[in-house]
C-alpha cells in the first residue's frame, strides 16, 4: 500500500542529508577501522548487532512511501519493489518472518507499557568480570581491584532484567541476580529503564530493513551510542585512555544517583523512538495480514 509519495527533488535531498549525517557520525569509526584500531566502546554497536556502516548508509523513506522517478537501481535492491511511478519499500520481503516480526512488536509494546526500573546501577558489566581472569576488554584494564569488583556484586546483588546482558554474566555471578532470565521470558522482563533495552531499539529498527525510515534508524543509532558510553563509564573498566569523561562510580551513593539520572534521560529519549518503531511494526503487520494480497518475496 502506498500512502505517500516523494518527488525526485524531495527524496534526492533527503538521501543527501542522510548520507551527510551518516558520514559525520561514522567518520572516526571508519578512520579507526582503516588503520586497524579497535575501540572497546564505540565498536560495540557494530560488533554486537552485526552492523555494517554500509547498512546505515542506505537511505529509505520507510514503508508506505513511493519514490517518484526512482529507477531500476532502487527496485532491484533487497526489500524494494518497482511501482508504476518509481520504487517503494516492499514488506513482502518480511512475509517469511511474520512470527518474528510479531514477537518484536509484542516486545516493544510490553516495554512501552512497563514502568521503568532504576535499581540495577549497571552492575551487569561488573557481573561479566566477576571472579574471572578473562575480562572482555583486557586492553583497558579495571579501575578497581578484582576483589572490590567481586565484593560489589556479592554484597549488593544484581538486578539485571535483560536476558542479553544476563547471559554474559560469569557462572559465578549468575546466582547473585534477583532472577534467572531466559529468552522465553524476555517479553515479561524487558523494561524501559534498562540501558540495553534502549540500545536494542537500533536492532529492532534494523530488523525491518527499508521498511524503517533511515532517519529513525539513525536516531536510534545516536541514542544507542550515547547509552553505550554511559554503560561503559559505569563499568569497572578504566576508560581514561579513551576519554576525559569521568567514570560513573556506582560503588558510591553519588555514582548511583548519577547513573539513575542518565537512566531517566534515556527513558525520555527512547520513548518517542519506541513509539515510532511500534507504528512501523503495526503498519507492516497490517500489510502482511491484508487479504487478497500477494506477499511472496519479489526476490
């Protein structure tokens, strides 16, 4: 279904703006990549979400918008189709993943309807290095003695609500979490105060392919990057070699208060992005379920 259309001058200008935004956002990352320099904080989004810079660089107006005058180079792209006047994103490419699309929509809706929790204080990163010599970022080192890190986990306990953070806890740290999380119960526990839930908005946007507006994807990327920085600043790692930003010392009352302030800011910033994603997911599901439509993939 086409509900909007952009003339050549409109969509070409939008594509240029997007390209400029992506180039600016990724300049440092691409320079480091070309030189083979790793960045333990900023590389995370690309590694964990299997995100390629080229993926961010592909502009799309999102589902329901037709690009007037777009040639075959557009309609031949994955997730696009030719129209009478140009090209448009094609949700039939998602037809084979209908169940997964519904699961993500349900997860987003559950998170949106749940009150945020502010009691975890980012201890998931501490639990990932609990009682182990195999830390994830050995090039950084820890800003605290390993015994201090372990004591914080063991004395305070952890209140992680996100399965994809919990699954990286060391075996010795898992019993200290207030509940044992599983993938099957993720919808029951994801909540908007969780930093990883905020970062995951990028993942859920990317799952839509060109059905998600590129502007929305970049908004999610920008938020996810800032969340990742706070995530690591609150960790036991020593980031002084990477930034002059001060660590968030959650082992102190002042540090815990600072962490909660960041959580609250992220909850506010993520809410409209989550709402926009839910709108797109709802529209895609409605299109996939529309009667008398041929939704077989075009390629």
